């Protein structure tokens, strides 16, 4: 069984395709690891530059 690639509290950045939207640039922190959906893990992440959290797929994250 596969496991999450990123840990709680880890700092990450978003992939370029996600940043083309209205996502803030810079570091995000992993707030919560979510279950697999359609064969891929998801994460709840938070940027200090935004007041809200985002849910992103594992492939949309990069190690900082």
C-alpha cells in the first residue's frame, strides 16, 4: 500500500500549473493529509499569504 509523500507540517510549494490560477506564490505548509481520491493522495495546505486553506493533489506539490 502506498503512503503519503509529504508529512504534516512540511513546507512545500505548488506546481506551476496550480500557480497559473489565483494561488499565492511561495511556501505552503501541509495542514492535513487526506485519503486517496481517484488513486492519488490529497493534502490540505495553507499559505501565510492567504487567509484560507487549499486542497491539492500530491502531484501538484513540490518539496521546498
